[in-house]
């Protein structure tokens, strides 16, 4: 499946970024802001990449699972983007690392520091991103340090290098004290569990870090696509 993704060229006005799941909007908006067109482009491109990579599995529909970004702005003005997918357990490690999907570190955090409830919602993308953001560097790097290595020398070499790169990448954004603002961009709107146990909890714990959500209104069952305002996606 190949997607053609393009900007609408500013035809649609940006408008206020919506919160559709009953979340109270955060009073302070990150003054440096993120351009809506770039945000939509970032998640649309990641979706196209993911679908293309997973195309080899004929019985698997990657669109049935949520894709979510955390855009992190640091106090020094630099930024980082974390990517989470709600069904990454279905993806081989090498592919997951190639897509730069963050691992689930829920189990590795002290219970009182976790986002998400103890039900299935811990696998949702929002708590996954926030737990990773909060995780110490050690916790993150442990998640990338696995015992398994394939026998094939080429694949072994590739996987070792990918893990090495992921551990190096994990150093960025590993100090919550340096985070100035976070924007969560999700294809499927935040569910009530994630709203209560992840978004609201983060805002309570870190009142100095504005956390905004951009919910794109995708519905798997109704076949509703993400409601982009600046970007169009044509599937061929
Ligand atoms: Zn959820």
C-alpha cells in the first residue's frame, strides 16, 4: 500500500486545536508552538511507513491499532519526537526498532509512578509514551538490552546495531526536569481511562509542564480516517 501525502497548502484555517474527549484544555499553550501542518505530516508519514512495513503480513491490518506521537520541547529549545503503536507486540523487534517505536516500560516503573491503570489500558499509546518519558535512562536502556540474538550473522549484526542506536537515542529526553512542554498527537481520541489515568495524572504531577493533546478522531469500527486539517492522504 503506497500513500500519497500532501499539504492542503493552507486552504483550511488552523483553528483552535481541539480536545474532544472531555479533557479540560490546558490554559497555557507552549509559546514556541508546533505548526499543525508539520504535526499532521509527522503522524501521517509515520502511519504510511508503518503500513508499508507491515504490508508483508497479509492477515494483519495495521490500521486497526492506534499510532501516537509525543512531541517534546525542552527548555533549551531543542525537541524530540517519541512514537508509540498500540500493538507493537505484534511486530518483530528489528522492525520495531527500525520504526523507532518506543518500548513499553510500564512494568519497570515503581507502581506509584506509573501512568495507565492496571487493566489493558496500560498498552494504550498515551500511558506508553508518558511512562517512557518519565522512565530513567537505566530503565529505558534495559528495555533495549535483550538476550536474544539471531543465528544469522547479518541479521545479528543489524539487530545489535539497532539496539545500540536505540540506547543512544534513549539518552535524549531522559530528564523530565529539562522538559518544557509536551504535545500528544493521537489518531484515535484518548479513551476515558487514558484521560483519567494518564493525561490528567500527568498534569497533576507536572503542573509546570503544559501537556496538550491533539486528537484526530479516527474510528476503527466506523472506518473514520484521521481528521487532518492541513494534510491530505490518498491511498493507492
Ligand atoms: Zn486509552
